[in-house]
């Protein structure tokens, strides 16, 4: 049976997403890759291409849980609020069998492997008023819904307005994760104003400590975000790849050296074919391949 890869119909109609859509459709014709593409119709996606975040999350038991998609970075702005899909209409239209939750949680804010997951602490601020009993109860609810034994909380990147983790860390197996090689960013931040540098160093040390405390060994993946002029740009982030059963769809940026190194690293750790997809235009808006795809 082919894997079902979902993308937003809206994505293919945008300048930044047209080539991505074309490349993914083209790859789906390769029988060795064994996936099919299903487009989420414009009638239910509210012109929102970032389907990873508003589609259900698959738990450890393969059950789909539809969390509430109502992030602060959208709901606080009238124009952005219009892009929040009607999730009930969405899963009914796509004929998906889901369990539902009132917890606000984007799909990009959690990374699951087996019965453990890494989750952004952004989930706390998003649900503060709904969960007055505090974070232990909130986390226990998420673990119960997704049938998880362990939930590893990491601090959200202070320069990422979404607070997601799928551009920061990805599981390889139970004991190993990929993390961005931030040596270039470390050097850039060392030259910044001391207040900015302090924020960065606090985040960096807390992020690393969260993974170390969870006994996860870290494998570096190239990352060149320090070259970007705008904070929202994800150009240079290879972490936001899509992992499929037979291949990896990896964002590429026309940087011969780092594109190649990232591809080699992913081939080694996942032991499957890695296919580079030029994603610079899409990445300018802060999301890349994993953000615009969802797999049933």
C-alpha cells in the first residue's frame, strides 16, 4: 500500500510553493518511492499551506488525534486569523477518522518516535488559560492522548515566532537525535549586543540540557541560518525534511558544500534514499518541506 502524502492545494498556486508542489508530484510517479500525493482542497484549508500544523498528529498507537489549531501567532492578528482552517470540515472532507482534543498544539511543535516525543514549551503559553492546574496535567493529557511514555520539553527558539521543534531537532532512533550545527550562529551571536547574546546563550544551553537530561545523543546536521538577514527566514535549515518509508525529501538551497554534506548525513542516519528539493523561495517565509506536508 502506498503512503499517502498530503499537501495543500493552495501551496501549488503560490510563487514560493509552485516548484515544491511540482517536484513532489513528479517524485510520486516513481514506483520505488511508493507514495501518492493527495491535495487538501482550498475549500477547507483557508489558503494555509502549512498543513503539518493543522492536520492530525499520529500517536504511538497510530491513532490520529486532531489538536486545536489556534496558535497565538495567527489568532492575535485579524488578517492571519482568517487562515485558520475549519478543522471539523477539513477531516470530514478528507474522510479521516480522528480523535479530537481542545488542547492547542501545532503539528510542527512536537516530534514523535515510538513512545517518546520532544515538544516545544510553547504549548504552555498557548494553553495557559485553559489549564489552570498547570503544566503537569497538560503534559499528562498529551501523553495519554498520543499513548506516550515520555515527553521531553525543550525551549522554543526565541527567534522563531511559531515555537516549533521540527526545524531544531528530529529523532533518528530511541537514543539519537539530529540537531542543527549552530557553530556559525554561535560566532555571529558572540558579536551581538550583550542582551541579545544572553538570550541566545540561555536558550542554547537550556535546549542542549533538555536533550542531555533525556539521555539523547546528538548528531549535528549542517545549518547556515547565520547568513540570513531576516529572522523569519529558514534558508539554510536542513532539519525540516520529510521522512518517508522509502526516502527522505530534503530541502536544498543551492549551497553545493552544505547541500551535499546534509544529504550524506541523512543517508547515513536513516539508511534510505535522500532526495534534495530546492526550497529557497519557500524557506523565506520560515517553513520548509516538513511544514508543508503531512503523512497519514
